[in-house]
């Protein structure tokens, strides 16, 4: 029986995570990261969400 290291177990998942990050980041850049509204929700939606969580 051969010894398996943690690195050998985690390596495929690290590749999947790196690929998903690269695809997501490329999509974010392709859409246009400087577009208004992508980084934050509109103020009324934020207020409604905060009110819903408060009570």
C-alpha cells in the first residue's frame, strides 16, 4: 500500500478552483467591471434587505 499525501488529494480540487476563478474573473472583466451597479445593489434594495433582517 502506498502512502498518499494531502497534496495528492487536494491537487485536483485546486485545479478546479483555479479554473473556476479564472473563468469567473474573465467574465467579470468581459462584462465590464467599471459598470455602475455591478459592485453594489441599489440603495432601495439595500434598505429593504436591512429592514427585513432587522426584525
